[in-house]
C-alpha cells in the first residue's frame, strides 16, 4: 500500500507542473477607442478562458510607435505566440521580424502585415466586403450619381482592401463618379469634419461609402447639421450604433463583420497551433450586408 501511495504521489508531482504549464498569448490591438475592436477583444478573452490560455492584451492607441513598443514588450515576456491587429501594415513588419527571430509565432487578425513571417491571417475578406458595399450603393443609386469615399487609416490593409473592392465595383458603373476620396482615419469625429468640408465643396452628392461605421456615422451627423437630405450612406462593420442607424432609416446599409468571431478564432487557432495543429495561411470570417 505504501509503495502504491508513493507511486501515486510521484505521478501527481510529475503531472502537476505539466497541468500548470499554461500557454501565454499576447494580443496587440490597434485601438480600444473603437467599439469594433472592443468586441474583438471580448471575443478573444472568451476564447482564451475556454482554451485555458493566458491572454495579455495591449492597446496601441492607433500609434505605430506604441504598437512597436507593445510588440517588443511581448517578445521580452517570451509569450508563446503573438496576435497582432496592426495600426499600419508596413510599420508592424520589423516587429514581426523580431518575433520571428525570437522564435515566437505571429498571427495577424482583422488587418494584415506587409512583411515578416505570419503564421496565419484571420479576417473578413475586406476586398469582397468593399465590392458588396459598392454594388449595393450602385444599385440603390440606379447606376448613376456622384459619390464620396471616406477612407480609413492609410497604410492599413483594411483601408487598402475595402477601398480596392469598392472602387473595382464602381468601375462597372460608368455613370457613377467618385467626386471625393479622403482619409478620415476610421474616426467618427474625423468623419464628421472631413465630410463637412466635402459638403461645402460638392453641391451634389448622391451617396457615401465609408471604410468603417464610425466614419459613416460622423458623415451622417454632418449631413444632418448641414440640412443635406437624400444621400445614401453605406458603412462597414455593423457596430451597434450603425445597426441602430440602419433601423432608424438613416444608414442604408453596413457590411457586417463578426469582430467577436475574429478575436475568438485568432485565439483558438493560436492555441491549436501550440498544441501541434497546422494552420492555413488565411482563415476567412464570413460577411453579410445589413440593410434598411
């Protein structure tokens, strides 16, 4: 009996450290001053709890220098894997390369990176979403009219891809003219201010597409303040305020991403990789159009 107990105690002592060997994932988010990324973070946290991994979350506050510092911090902590949502696809590349040198696998979520070795990219197909928005706007305008494009943060893959998809779709309608395409940095305040200036410069505007809902909600506020009616507004992300605006009849449509799914899937796939699973280079998250 004593021998049996001794063996059981020895097994327990060996097993205990293995069970306690919790994996740590780092998540660097471009900004938490945006409902979309707050939801993404919450999805990641839920998945981390379910997977039994520790999740260290850092906010880059839409600042590439802060993102670099956050990546450096995670590398110094020797986390097991890093998930990053870049503020700038080019600026994040050196940090990814440093993580590569340290042997830390990197996954990108929602926004991609221009370089470095990225294990897997989890995101919506932003080009397809841009096409979806462009085709909807063209259909609502019956294939003619002057439209405005509010661009996200230049240098981000989301802005590049959504813009590409939208412009490709609009090219199929020769009677639709993009009279202004200006950056408003995914910000509601900047969306309002930029669109105020465009309204003053453009007496005729039939439709507006913004690369995210924050900008389109700012544009709607600017149009209301200026008394400009009859403009068809289309956004991207389907955040709660945008969905409410669709229901109120102010926003014609928004392309619905699933930020909670993106965050959760990023964590799930990182944990699966650390357990020996092979991952594809790209994992798409489905989109849908929310219309009035």
